[in-house]
C-alpha cells in the first residue's frame, strides 16, 4: 500500500519569552520596573501593588496559575492580547506560584514556570535619647543638653518630643 504525502507541520510549544514585574508601594510616587534573574531583589513591603506581565512565543488560549499562597490567585490573571497576560495583586505575604501557558491553536501546555516573590519586613523604628554634662544633682534652673536620634530602615517622616513639666509640692521635703 502507498499512502499519499504526509504533511508535517512543526508547532512550537508555548514558552515564556518575556517577564516584566512592576511594583508600586503607597509611599512611592511612580511605579518601578524589576528584572527577573541575576542579582535582582524581588522582595517587597506589605501593601505593594504588583503587576507581572507575561509574554509568550505563540498565541495563547489561557494562562493557568497555580498558587501556594493566597495571592495572586487565578482570578488575578487578565488577558492583554493573544500573546500577553497580566497578573495583578497586592503583596500581603510571600507569593509562590506556577504559570503554565496553553497554546490557542494546538492546546499544548508549557512547562510550568515557578515564580517566587518575597516579603520584605519593615523593622520598627529605633529611638535613642542621651544627655551629657549632667552631674548627680540638678538645680531647678539647670539646662540639660538632650540628644535624640531616630533611625528606620525605610525612613522617618517626622519625630516629636512631648515634655511634661511637673511641679513638686512646696510642702513636701
């Protein structure tokens, strides 16, 4: 038996050809773009808005997101065009998830790509108060030089000192 010519049409399995992560913390004035790979720091503070754009080499039917964390979830995935999808969420904890691309024409599924975006912990501010040149006895009219130093890992907007003036009872020795 002889079978006519068999056409072999090569198709590409979908794969990620571009990833772009944009972050904006409420205190930032403009969004910041981040690169994947290398020495990039992908740890963000709580309440940071994140937007991950995924680009594919072929038109996609869908992007499947499987999450090990509450956010992002599959409901956060939006289609931009045939080859681009957008995942948006607010960072409230470390994000660990996998993305699988499904080709529109063939239904082929890509190898899942694991993503991990960490949580940067904001340390509490530290305040140091020191005084100098004061001897064991202080008169009522003495001036006490006071130094206050405040430090924080992400900056301090303001610092205030409240002073309470207490007058002793003159009848008390």
